C-alpha cells in the first residue's frame, strides 16, 4: 500500500517525541518524495490538511523567487500550542535580572532563552521552565545573539567562536546544526559553560 503524503513527510522530516522536526528543503522532494512538491501551494500542509491539524507548521519562503516555499518543518504538536509561550516565569525573571551580563559584565540585563531556536517544549512552557534554561545578557549582547541565531536558522551553520578569538569553534558537536544536539555547545547558548570547558581543557 502506498504511503500518504503526510506519512511520506513524517518519514522524511523525522520529528522528535515533542513533534519538532528538522528543516526540510523543498529540493529534497524527489524520488519517492516527489509527491510532496509544492506545485499547488503545498496542498498536503494547508490548514485543511491532517498534517496542519496535528502539527504546528513553519515555512520559509524564498527571497529570490517570490512566494515559493524553500523549506518547511514541524514545530510541535498543535494541541500543545496553548501551553507553549515565549513568556518567562516571574520568579526566574527576578533572579536572572539581579545578575550581570555573562558576556559584557554589565548590570542592566535582559533575560535570554539559552535555546536560540526556542523549540524546546519544556523551556517554552512556564510550568516546566528552569532557571538554568536562561541567562542574563545586556541588550547589545542579546541583539547580537539574536542575529547570529537567525543566521544559524537560515544557513544551518552554528556560530563560530573563533571569530571572537577563542581557539575552538564550538565545545560540542561541530559547526553544522544538529537537531539532536540543538544549540548546546555553541558559544551563544551558554558563554559561561563555553569558557569553563576551555579552562578544563
């Protein structure tokens, strides 16, 4: 029996237990996945589709070719959407705001999600958040991190700490973003942990 388009995409995207998948480029819709091509506006992932009803879908549209979809991913189960939020629990906020920026050492800080992609269901749920999921960053440092995270998301390449003069690029994994590792090991994910690793080495 042939697989449905939903089954084909799930096979290709390999979502984790939280319903979060890797970014799947439209160029991968070849061979057995040919039917997934966005020829008709992506009918298999429209609002009326079974994929949309089950998962939160994110799409990246091409800058150069108008409205065509370049890549697509799943970002959790739809029934979790209500509980997933960028809000940070007030007790965590108060504790982090008393600290100094972990990059610049300044006292006026913003509370930053260490996970720059913000796709961890536990971190994005106020009932399961932990203080270790966040860090104090000055506005300048947080703005810089946000820009580097956008670039990582767009290219699939993590930030190279050698640009800041460090002897290594990352402390876990390599410069290719890996869904299983996530942001862990990148300088911007946790500068304190990054520098501690260098001291141990």
